[in-house]
């Protein structure tokens, strides 16, 4: 187990980055996995690894503010008592968090994005890279700020774009880089470094 800090992972989907984290040396530091979608494949992965798997779905709340309040309350539950500091890792979490939520969790919210930011923020990053004829593509781990995909960059990993690439082949190469980079960076953050 690394450092003093613990990790909460927020997901929305299949959870391959979550699995990479759970398979890495920091897997033991994960204390909970929270999904904003009940059907997220990552919830089953979390349970398979014996982790608390919690759904906190937007549609269960009357407003975004109520949803974020519930999410914050679930996070706080894991900080109760003498539990140590927490890093909240967004891993394919597809919901934009409000400026107020981001400010309340400043310095603890980290995201992985499938491009070399500031290039190709937002969705369909592999399509964007191919359309731009990029020679290199990759992924970025960054602090979450109120500007979507605009927070301070912590680390990046490059991959080549090959002549025959399509979105599927490029995504596969970038995803492999994500699975290597994210656990490494989170391990540094959990151990107090950056
Ligand atoms: C990853 O490419 C991640 O960078 C992006 O969404 C995808 C999530 O994949 N934000 P997974 O759920 O981790 O498999």
C-alpha cells in the first residue's frame, strides 16, 4: 500500500482505466468506486476486486446541484474519522462538475484525458487527431479545474499516429498508454509527490 492517502475513483463507463489502477501497486489504496451511471461496466469490475461500488446517478436527483451534493456526501463518508487524505481520480467520468464542486475539492481532483492537451479537448479526441493529421497523439493526466480539460497538466504520454490508423486502432494505442500512465501518476500523488 502506498503512502498515507487513499483513492476514490469516479467512473461512467466500461472502467478499463479503473481496472488498470486496481491491477497496479496502488490498487489497495482504492477505497471506493463511484459511478454516475447504474449501467457502468466499471461497477462490476470494482466488485470483482472487492471494492465498494456505489452508484450516484444524476437522474436520481432533481437537479445538478442536488446530484453534486449527494456525490460530495458520499466522498465525505470516506474521509470520516481518522481516514487519511484522499485523491479523487476521474477515470472516464463523463459529467462536467460545477465550478463550486471543483473549488470544494481543489488539489484532490485528477482526470485522464485521451489527447495531448491543450490539443483536442472535449469528445472524439481520436477523430480530432486524425482529422488534424497529427503525427503524434496521446493522453494527459491533469488537475481538474473549472475549465473543462483545462486544468494544470501533471503528465503526458505520447503515441505515434500511424498511416493506416482509424479511430479504433488509435484509441487502442492511446488507451494502452493511459493504462500505463494513470497508475504511475496516481502513485506519485498518493505518495505526496507530483
Ligand atoms: C478513456 O479514454 C478516458 O481517457 C476518457 O474516457 C475513456 C474511459 O475509458 N476520459 P474507460 O472507462 O477507462 O475504459
